[in-house]
C-alpha cells in the first residue's frame, strides 16, 4: 500500500460524497491515519469505516471525523477539549485545524492514553496535551474552551464539559445508548441551545457517571 496515494483517494472520495469544507479535507489529507491504527489494521487504514484499536475501542470512520470537525467549524488558535482520545487520530485532525498546542484530550483508559501520546509524538503532533482521566470531569485547568467534542456516546452531555465552554462555545456529542444521535450545542450564558443531527453509532463513554 502507498499510504499517501490511498489517503488522497479516500479524501477525494469524501469530497465527492460530502460537502465538507476545504480546510477539513486538507486536514484529513495531512494526517497519516495508518500510523494511528494497530499494525494488523494498516491495510484497511484508508477505508472509510471504523477500525478496532484495542481495549474494545475503535477509531472513527474518516467521514465521521470530518463531519464533526466541519460542524464545529474549528479555526486556527481556538482552544478545544476532546473527550475520548482513543488512538489520537481525531485529535491530530483537530490539531491541523486549530494548532496542536490548543488541543486538550482526556482518555479514560491508561493504555490508550499512553499509545495516543506515542502516536501523536511519532507523527509530529506531540504538542497535543493528553491526560488519563474521567471525561465527565472535562479538563478544568485549561478552560474556558471555544469548542468541545466527545468521541464516545453519553447519556447526556456532561455538565462539566458544558461549564468549561466559554460563552458562545460549541459542543458536539453522540447522545444515547442503543439508539444514538449526534447533538450540537451552542452555549449562551447558562443555557445550551441544542440541535439534533444524524443518527450515529459510537462506543459507550466510560467513567463514574455511566
């Protein structure tokens, strides 16, 4: 497999099938997804589908990552909180949009947090901050955030994550259990105005509140 050529084919196909912004497509074109998946999965790294990364977790399909970045309308210099680092791929795509030093990611599983740090360092995204913790608590030390997103399904968007958004901040999360919906929210004062988007299927969020 020629990774660069396979990545170009994937992004070209996404551009034909979806109305993603050019800067989101460029971000996907820049991140070597094959370096974020286990060695046995690398032949399938540029298929547009989720792949197992160990510990019962998955790396999201590229079109889902693109759709989430596109809906949040992430811009250079924005401060972003990610809940669910996984292998680090989604964080790397986000870093292409806002700058690696502006991305803060929380991962519940120590083993995945360690692997993500290694993947990010090896691919040039070592300035992304990753910590092991319960995503229900967010990461208050670096708040307020311009945007936040969850890469795992939750029964409701964690209150701490909403609290850590600045006024006017945006959040995107898969909400539900067996049946899940991608929910977009914008914070106005103490209120989160919600918009219900498409049906999705993510792994369940782990932690004390689940």
